[in-house]
C-alpha cells in the first residue's frame, strides 16, 4: 500500500486535481490517499471540494485579509512541514503553478519525499507574466521526480531545460477530464438552467469575461472593462457577463466601471458546474485565465486572451485563441471581428482540443503507481544485499 498526498490551495488546482483524486480512490487497494488543502482560496476552493466530493484530511486555512506572497509562502511552508513529517507519504502530488503548489513541493523536497507535478512544462519565458506563476512552475519542475505534461510542447520545454527525460510524461491536461465530468453532472442537474434564468440576461449574444491576474491589476483591468462598454455600445444585440474574482483589487475596479450598464452583468464567481454552463452559453470568451484557454477549445468557444504572452501557445497555434493583451483598441477590434464575421468565427472552432482527450488522470495514476512500485522494489533489493 502506497500513501500519496495531494496538496492544493486554489480553485483551479482543485478542479484539475479532482479527476486524479477520483482515479486514486478507485485504486484504494493499492493507494492510500491523503488530501491537504492550504486554503490559499477559501470560498472558491470550497465550491469545488463540494462538487467533486473531496474531503481534505488537513486544511491549513491560511487565507487572511490582504495576504501577500510572503504570507502565503511562510504559512504554507510551516503548515506543510508538520503534515509531511506526521504522514510521511511515499509521494506528494501538486498541480500547476500556484504558490501553494510550489511551497508544498519545496517542503517535500526538503524531506526527500518524491514529488509529482501535474500540468508540468508550461512556459511563457517571461518570469513576470504570469507572476509569480511562471517562476513557481519552473522551480517545481526541477524539484519533481515525475512531470506530467499536457502537450508535447510542454515536454519539449522541459527537455530543453535538461530535466531528466525519464521524469517527463505526456498525459494530456486533467482539466479536460474535469470538464467532461462536470458536463455530465450539469446534464443531470436542473439547477444550471435555473441559474441562467435567474441571471435574467437580455436576449442576444453573450460575451463571458474573467480577469484577475496580478500583472493586469490597475490599468489592465480598467482597459478590459472599458472595452466591454465599447462593445455593448457598438452592438445592440451583445451582452456581457463578467465573473469577478473576490480579490478586492479586482472587484472594486470592475464594479466601478461596469455596474451601471443594463447589458453588462457583474457577478461573483459561480461554482464550477454553473461556470461551465456559462461557458457553454457564451458566444465567445475574453479571459486572462489559464484554465479557460484549455477548456474553451473543447467547448467550441473562441477565446481572446487578455495577456501579452501565454504559456499555452497551443490554443493560439490551433486557431482557437488570439492574444489581445489588455489593449482596449485591440480587444474591441478582435471581438468585433468575431461578432461581425461568421467565417472568422467559424475559423476559431477547432475539431480537436490540443490539450487532451479526457483520460489524463488515468494515465497519471498509472505512472504514479508504476513509479512507486519500482521504487519499493529497488529499496527492497538494496535492503537484502
């Protein structure tokens, strides 16, 4: 029996680790699963835990008002040390690029516990975009014993960085597993239709918007909001729904600019089932989120990426996404093309997602089980020499 600890702290991490969690539960005869939530997000994280029925054994509950990167780093490191020392797992699994993921991996490294990195190898090659995630994910890959890459490009990035080839595996992205699973839940959940009705959106084409990245605070988020005003004023049949992150740096600015327009809805983040329903309803999406860049191609939704660079260039290269940054004029220009040209809109609907087929979590569980079995066999052999 192998003990595996999943560590996560934010909503996106929990969404992308949920399929891995469920896959490992199906192997309870071989794997004892322990979950640790850091609480880097609170309400948003709890939504996902409830939907996917994840019950963490440990919750560091680090969230506090106006916390910064120093607060998150020191709180998680102290908390995870105690848990790892007590549980002594055979492996720690982290996802993505958050501070929680990096610090959990660092704590495991300090205690010489193997680390598996889900969604490894993404690179923008600009250490401040996204910030601090680009540096976090780079550090984690150099710590990890297993790097699960969503695409060949991600694997090639690691090879160029001289990460051990035997640690690199192309699995697809677990967010596609989560998306398909959530779609099935939504089909059986009448509350999604009720939720959309309660939003009372005017008839017409809906643009779904999210924006929360630190590098976009201030002028960037203001430009994004002003571009939405331009679009709804230009097109009488267009509405916008802005799902606003609870960070006060985001919420206050967005609400100040957008809250008075009748065809723009500023809403708190819905749970994941309802957010998938919003994505399905949207005509297209404007976002600086990483996960949405991966989800939208599978949902046949064009994406305008409100970043200057992306660590997910596959979405751009396959034609499903366009980088627009937070340039107000560029956002309006590219959004107008989608609204005015059916041919252009159709060109951004791809037949096959570049991010996987929905079976990444099974591949990851197989690889973890194989790694731990091999490691245990080698340890047993050495002890019997």
